[in-house]
């Protein structure tokens, strides 16, 4: 078994490679890490191929003798490169995969940007049958195009494909900084821009958290997943007979409710909160299909997500570096 991991040095890629190396199911598997700007360490079981999937020869070289592909590489809001990397890159990988004599399974990491996450109102839980509805911007569009391309390759060529659709992925202290009113905020919204500057500075110094409200004035519900749960779902999907040409929502059992979040932080850490109105819409990703077909269960709920982020202590060798906004 030779597993190609694209985006190998990213948040998910690093955790996935560690999970593959530790899981007894894959004790004989070798890993090929496709890296572009950053490199991961090579070992007796991990080899590195360097280059961008936007170039066909790189994709061809990366796929030689590969049995499984876990495609994690992506772009964010970078219009100059997103189509070359995200769309053309996936096309080249799938083209090489479909003619390979060794290839057995292609797993794609999708995203809830493809169904608009909190930008649009949903009448019920977001399931795998919910129509695509990208929010404005090239990143969300690229996630739609990825999922559609993978689905069509499965139909056209009978490939063993699988898409794991994830919401915002958290690790370490990410969740804590996603709630910061300071310049160190991780992702969006950028809370300091939504309140007067003097208030933002005070909230940042006191650790005040935003209580985001949806378009109906209720505490917003937004989906998250911890990287450990996403990795466990990916490992469960590898060679699973019920994963063939399937799309799975991989998320927490319940979305984060900003009202419950504020109440828990007030009770456990004495932190205040401040109401932030918005035009966003609460939504709820339904992960029951993955639980039913893959036998997977998320380990993180709201309290564990909060506690793990606030309790995380960084060493000097582990500085907080954000390679992209969210």
C-alpha cells in the first residue's frame, strides 16, 4: 500500500500522516507526501515529492505506483492560483489516477463552503443531498467544482472515489483565537472590525468573547470539526466497502451554539461576552450518514473543543503560525 497525501505539511496532512504511521491497520503502508512550499521529514516509511499539482508532470510523478490518494491540497481566496491548483490540479491527479494500474481509492477533502455554510438559510439539516450553493468568492466556488469533478470521474470511469466534507477545522488553540478581538484572530469574522476600536482593545485584553447572533437575532449555530475527528474519519474511509463513490459530512454531532459557548466560558473561566449582530444564518451539518456507513463517531463536543483550546500550552518550538486565514 502506497498512499499519496497532497497538502502533506498542512494542518490535516501532518495529523493524517501521523495517524497513518500509528494505526496498526496501516503498519505496512508507505506514504508519499506531495509538498510544494514546505517540506515534511522523510523517514523509512515517508518519502517526499516536491512540486505543484498545477503541473501535469508533477501529478504523474506523484502517482507512480500509488494505491491510494488522500487529496488535501487546496487554495483559499487567491484568485491568481486557485483555478490552477484546486481545479486543474485535481483534474491532473484524477487523470493519472484513472489510467493507473495500481490505483485503488481516491479520497478528497471537501468543505462546507460548497454549500455556503452560514451565508444562506437552510430549511433543515444540511445533508449530503443539499444542493451546492457557494458563497461569494473563489474559494467556495472551487470547493463546489472539486466535489462535482470527483463525482463525475466516479460516474464516467467507475472509480472508487470518496469525498469527506468538513466544516472549519480546529486544532491546538485555534478555537480560542477564532474568538479573539485582537489582531491575532484566526479566521473570520474579524471581530475587532465589528466594534469600536477602543472596545476591541478592551475586549482583547480582558478575553471577552463574541456572542454572534444570526439573522433572526438568535445565538448563531455554526459547524466545526476537530482535526483529530477528521483524521479518524479519513482512516475509517480508507478501503471501506461502503465508502465507494460516497460523500460524507464530517462534523461535530451538534454545531457550536455561540450562546452556549459564551455561557460555558463565563461559568468555567469567568469570561464576559458581547453580542455581535449579523446577517448570517444558523445551520446544522448532519453527520449521521458517516456514522451509519463508516461506523465513525466524533470525539469532540462543545465543551471538549473549548477546554482543549484554552488548556493548550505552546512550547517555544511550537510557535503559533497561521499559514492561511481560516
